């Protein structure tokens, strides 16, 4: 078997998905952290770019996962929701704090609950189960934290940036652990 056909037929290792998501989130969190203007326009553009890039990345990477992988459907769902919210946030970036608030809440609840559901349904011995439950819980918590901040764009954007950094660090650690586990399993 040639190297090209072996690469074509080998499934995407899951740590690539985790590390890609981590990179997107860490960049978003850093940009938000080091930008002074935390107005609604900046928040919608940040959310829009993050969600759109995440949607495209998960859409592409989700198709590369094996058909029976527990996260294939999850990441296709997250890609669809992220693309819809990201494009809407970018298209209506001048809409103000209420759109920012509800775009974050809508996106975080749909993607977070999807991740919790996937973790809940995963077999107890599946190493990714805990990761999906924690990641989904953190994302759902983001929605619950920003809901009472209806008039404070600085807080909403700050919470988005903080969530992105925490989630990015968690996904980085998870991705490195998954990579190590795959290498140990291959040995």
C-alpha cells in the first residue's frame, strides 16, 4: 500500500479536532483580553469570527472522523450552529448588545448542550466522555453567566474572552492527553 493511499484511508486522530478548537479559542481569548474596546460591535465581530472559523474547521474535521466516531454528529451539529450564529453576528454587527447577548446565549446553549448530550450518551469507559461533559458544561455555563448582563457589553465580551481562554486551555490539555493516549495505544 502506498503512503498516499494509507494517508487517505486512515481516520483523522481526534486530538487534531481538540487542538484545532483550542487554537481558535486561545486566539479569540487573547484578542479579547488585549483589546480595550469591549463594546457590542467588537463583541459581535469577535463572536462572529470565532464561530465562523470554528464552524468551518469543525465541518471539515468532522467529516474526517470515522463514521462510527461518537463526535462526528456532534461536530457537524456544532459546525452548523456556529456557522449560522457566526454569519448572523458578522452580518448584523451593528445591532447592539441585545443581539450580542442572545447570539452568545443561543450559540452556547445549543453547542454546549449538544456536547453534554454526546458525553452523556458515550460509554462510561470512553476517555472522551469526561472531556465532552466538562466542555459542554463550561459552554452552557457561559450562556447562564451572560444572561443577567443585558446592559453591560463590557461584562458580556469579558465573559466570552474568559470562557475562550479557559476552554482553550482545557482543550489543549485534552488534545495533548488524547495524542499521548493514541501513541501509547499504537505502541
